[in-house]
C-alpha cells in the first residue's frame, strides 16, 4: 500500500529526496538507483545541515528548539531513547492550525547504534494523519502491534517496512486517543533484518511528560474560560458557558450514556454549530473526550443512528465511541486531497468501534465521494440550546 510521506534523509543515501520544508520534498541531485550504498556514517553536523537545507529565497519553516520548548508544543511528548546521540528538536508551525486545535509538528532526530532516526508528534492531528514523512512503497505492513509502556502497555500501533535495492526503511505509528496525538518513528539503513523498531518506540515513553499531561492544562474553551480542568457534572459544564455558546445532548454507538456536546458558537439561523467539544462519563466521572470540527455554517455537525458526522466539501468524517477506551474514535475519514494539494482520494473506513478491528482503505473516486457527502446532508443537524 502506497502512503504519502516525506523522504527520510539518511547517511546511507537510501532515499530519493531531502527534507525541504514542512511536508514537502526536494529532488536529490543523485540517482538513487546508481548510488553506491555506503556503511560509513556521516557526521552529525552534516546530517543537520542536510535536514534543514532549503532552496535559496525560501524560508525554512522548521525551527530548532530546546526539548522544553518542544514539550510546550505537545502535551504528551516522547523522549530520546537511552544512548541516543546527535539529538535535535525541531518544530514546524506551518503544519499546525490553532483554529481547529491542531498543534505544530514536533520532530526529534537522533542517532542510535549508528543509525539515524526521525520521531514526530502532532497534538490535535487526525487519527490517520500522515506526519511521518516517507515517500516509499511499503513492502510489509501495516501490521498491528501493541506498545509496552505507552497507555499502560495497551497502546495500539502499526509497523511498516520498505525493502528496495538500496536498503530498508522501517516505521511505526501510534495514536493517543485520550488527548489526540499522532506519533511516528522512522529509520533507514542498509540492512534492518532482525531490527525491532517497536522496541525503540517503547523506550521513548516518558513518564515525566505523562504526569505533566494530567496537570492543569485546559482541554477546550470551556475549561479555559472556567479556569478549571474538571467538572463534577454536566450541569457544571453548562454553567460555565457564556452567551452565544450552547449545548446539546447526543448518543453515540459504543456508549450507553448520554454525551454532552458544547460549542463556542451557535448559529442563530438553525441553532447548529460546526465546532464542538464532546464530554462523556468515564468510570462515572465527567470527562472531556475530544473536539470535532466542521467548516462553517454550511457544514454543521450532524448525528444519526449513533454516528457523529463532520467535515467539509473536501472531507468526510464520522465518529463513534471506542470500545477499549470510551473516548471519541474516528469511524470514517475520507478526503479528496484538495486540502492537501494532492487532489487524490484517500482515507479509511471501519465498521466496528475497536482498534483491533480491521480498517478498509477508501478506493472510490469522485462519484463515490460525492454520494457520501449527499448522504451526510440528509442526516439530522444537532440543534444546540444557546445561552442567553
């Protein structure tokens, strides 16, 4: 299965491009097929210069930061594994979108056992977001795995391997459903037979940032304006709303409880909203589950048969409740590629609200995509009660 990623630049010249900016690539001057693979590592200085190189006249969107600054950009960030050298933390603000709750892309590059690794994280990214940056044809994968340490040893992940004449590329991805953070770790080398990238990802779990993520950081606009990060009841959440904001109750597949949906802006015309936070009850405690986003008053939030519908004229997204964690889980995520500049249809669908269940790639085209959008328009709009 071919995925859209940025090429990893390695000391072994295993790939065909160099990183030129956030999510973009620049063609390498050498023909990889004719490049002799060498096992001699490049200096750390050379790696950094190559990774941050940009064409003349173009500003480099990647900014080198400290580890502490990187942690400010992602609430539950990884750490470098023990023994890692040549560590460099970077942040790309251009791939973030504060208006939709998507944070900047955070990257850690490091060397371990004479191999160069690239780890990335993005808070607020979608479950299927491509943040890794590898343009390769995956030979093996995705294969399901469960990471130790992360999520108390219950973090689902996926591993991938690409094998070509020039060598190997390994990748692992995982997603924190509780907060909404996408992670990836990639490495390229001449020979990765017997190598376990999952073991490296497990070493990168940080108990320190895990503890910090449960601190006093507000999850959404309600907590921020109320000055608290927890509520005793749904009524307390509603009491924290201001005029013009609103609330509604919905039921979603995977939960027997009513869920509270709160929005920062209720459209007066039909009492709808395009952005909202979802609150539920986990172990009897009122908890923030996640936020969802549409695209203005033309694309309000809708719910039908236990499924929450969002998106725009270029995206189709649906949600239900995760069987494993009780959090909001993406059921379908399909795009026509316009927002990403690819104009290629991509995405996935899943029938069951479990991470152990299989997902199916979207293989349709314009006609199938438009049918989904038309069907979405037939679903009932969520009507909010506005605070006066």
